[in-house]
C-alpha cells in the first residue's frame, strides 16, 4: 500500500507558542506504516532541552495572560466545548494520521475520536462546577478549602490510543485552569501535532503545546524545574523512571497509568454468550494493545471444555477479520510497528514451549506487523507470556474450581488495573468484586471505562486516578485558607482543648 501524502499534510515539526516550528536539533526521524512497512515520513523532529525551555516559557506566559490565566471558569468550559466540536469536525483527518502510524482501523479510530470529543465535553461541564469547601468557624477560624491548578503540566503519552490519551490528559488539566505540554509517543506523534494546530483557533498560544520525541524528551520534561505536574500513561518500567526523575528534580506531582494483565473469571452460572463475546472483543480490540485487555481468562472447570472450544472458534473468526485498516469493514489491524511485533514474537520464542497454543501464536503473512489472535491454554505460571503484559491479541486461559481458586490466581499478579467476573449470582459478583485487587472491576463486562468514575491501577498498575471528579483532583492541589475572628461563644471551651499553642491560637481571641 502506498501512503497518499496528498490526502492531508503530515505534521513533522514541534508545536510551541501557538504555532508549528522547528526543533533546535537538526536530527530527523522516520515513521513506518505497520500495514506494509512503507515509509510515512523521514522528517519527524524531536524536542531537545532548549525546545522544552521555550515551551515552558510560553506555557508560563499563557498562565499570566488575560487570554487564559484571566479567564473565568465558564469561559474555559466554553473553550473546551468548542475544542470538542473542532475535533469532531476533523475526525477523518485525525483518524487517518493515527491509522498510518499505528494501524488503527477506520471504525476504531473514529470511535476513539468520539471518545475524545465526549471527554472534552464532559470536562467542559465540570469547568465551573469544581467547587471548594468551607468548614464552620467553631474553632475561631472560618476554614476555606480551594482547589488550585498546578500551572505548567506535562502529559507523556503511549501510542496505543493517541487521541484518546490526549483527551484524558488535556480535558481535566484545562478545565481546572492549567496549561499542558504533551509529549506523544515517538511511534504516533502526528495526531497530537495536528490537534494542537487545529485547537489554536480556540486555545491561546502556550495553553496546549506538543513536543514530539523519544524517552530522552520525556526525561527532560520529567526533570524540568518549572513543570509542576506530570501525567504519564505507558509501561511500568518508564513510569518508575518518571517517578524517580520527578523526585530527583522538583518533586513534581506524578500520576502514573501503567500496564495491566486483566483477569476475567467466567463462572458456570454466567450468560455464556455474553462472556464469550466480551472475552473475544476484549483481547482483540486494538489488536490486543489495550492496557485493560482481558489477557488472563479463568474458566470454571464445569464449563471449561465448552467455553474453550467456542472461544477458539471466535478467535479464529477474529483472525479472518484482520486486514487493511483503511477498509471501513476491517475490525482488526496490525500491531503498531516492527518493534512491537518483535517484542510479542520474542516472548513466544522465549517461553512459547511453556504453554499449549490452541490457535495463533505467530505473525500473519510476511508483510506488515500482523499477529494472529492467539489462545494459550494452561501456561506455566512462571512463563513471561502468563505473568507479563504482552500487548498483543494473546489470551491465556486457565481453569478454576471455585471462587477461592479464581481469586487466588487472579490476585497472584503485580498488575491491578482491571478485573472482571462473569456470573448471574449477584451475591457472588459482589463478594468477588470486593476481593479482586484492581482499580476497576467489570461484572458481566470487561475493558469498560466510564467518564464519571475513577480510572487507574492498584499495585504496580499505577498511582493516582484519572476521569470523573478524581481527574480534576489530579490537576489541582487543595489550599486551606483560615480566616481568624469568627469565634462563637459556644465553641470556646472546645477550642481551648484543640488549639495548637502558637501565639495566635483561637483561645487568645
Ligand atoms: P512506554 O513506557 O514505552 O512509553 C510511553 C511514553 O513514555 C512514550 O511517549 C515514551 O517516549 C516515553 N518515555 C520513554 N522513556 C522515558 C523516560 N525515561 N522518561 C520519560 N518518558 C519516557 O509505553 P508504550 O510502549 O508507549 O505504551 C504501552 C504501555 O502503556 C503498556 O504497558 C500499556 O499497558 C500502557 N498503557 C496504560 C494505560 C493506562 O491507562 N493504564 C493506557 C494505555 C497504555
């Protein structure tokens, strides 16, 4: 397949101070299309330290400006609503840019943009509703808690959901009055650059900036003394480096959304077809490159044979539905690039022998980065394929006897992003949900995320939460203001007991 570069221009520069501009560095990088390994561009620029400094200066100017820092919350909300509309108006172009860099099929790409639009709209609504708190003056002080933005924030993004991840970071950050510097993945920087250019119609210079680059650029951001907050989505290994860089620099606040190995328990009283549908869609969606993909499937012994046979057939059907992401009917495309393909293949070379491969287990064809939907049965508990995130369409299946048996295996992991339980017994659903060690639990569903509720990982799947009101909290810091002189007679004796003995404690009033 040849890329039609005339369809839309390919952005290759940095986006700083409201416009596309060149990096200080003369180096240029290449991106290849995972469908057929063809060159998309060899002109991608990476941001270096001086570029990051320029972006931070522009971000600080935006915070001081009347056109951003001086806006009221409803005005910020209206800007986010307009940003959502601009994304929707340009969805075909944005989806195309992600398609040629990481192979996301047309429908999946458009679906992700729709999610980004809804997320921007959701946080547009929050902009003037993120209230503070007051506590009565019964200790001699009126106590006010207000939520203040950090100021200059950075978002470091993975490649598997480029536009969705932009919305995850950008929407709550701007709703609460921050400014944002995004570093997209080196594998998929195009959509972020285009979004920034499109949104410059509504966002003043410095409010949204995009610095493409690899790990080195991310590290500069993580260590920058004027950046106060980093929100990172990516692998656990990188997340730990970012946490360390933050600690070694200015102790910037860090939110980490890391990998997962979602366990899904299929009990014999479940709706069989529903469980089958979710199990298949969850691990084949985005070719398995989803942090919440149900990659560990546990099936109760009494239905295991029947379920496994049906699951293998569904996965074979998914393999048949793989194809050119440009075809609107294609459901599953390639893995994101050669590096991701060799990573998945490498895990099979390393310990494919420690499991039964019921279907798949190899690259499809010899062009592009396609990997067959795969079912592994009874993998060795020590196999990397079973223990670690594969980030490909590979499901590990084991059987269990009862609730305890399922919970023991499900929780025997350092990951804790999402888990699922399929059963018609509400009591069991609640018992098991309570004991699953994960940030989210799906009952009779999995791989589902909702704007209204917090999303994030327990254990080594992350720190902090995104979405809902928790997303607002992750971009603000509470400030307490104590106003002295509101003492009421009735509270006076209590105050004497509680007061801290400083010169101006309430009992001296
Ligand atoms: P990655 O960790 O390799 O890279 C993520 C980003 O970090 C990239 O932009 C990369 O350039 C940057 N980076 C690399 N080294 C860095 C460093 N030392 N300092 C700062 N930045 C650095 O992850 P990936 O391969 O791009 O994405 C896949 C991973 O993301 C998977 O583990 C997946 O589970 C995870 N993910 C998690 C969520 C979630 O919400 N929990 C969502 C999507 C993806």
